[in-house]
C-alpha cells in the first residue's frame, strides 16, 4: 500500500462529485496521507466551500458550479 500512496503523491487527483459522501471520504483519505487533490462539483461555490472548511485547499483547486 505504501508504494501505491507514494505514486499518488506525484499524480494530479481530481475528486468529481465532492459534495457527495464518497467525495468527502476520498478527500479525507487523501489529506490523511498527504496527497494533494482538487475538487469538482456542480453545486454552487458557497455550498462546496461549506464542505471544504476542514480541508487545506487553495481556490485554484476548487471547481464549482456549471463547468
């Protein structure tokens, strides 16, 4: 598993459907293991920002609304 996590640290990860339970769980997993990721959701930015409060994401890592 360690080798797999090391590989992921060098990849670009996008979580699609971030506001769903699965998207939030994936974000928790990646953050716990120090893996950078971006999020995407069709919900508006305000809604998505409520869900990312506990994650360390910069604005350029958040894609919200119609895309």
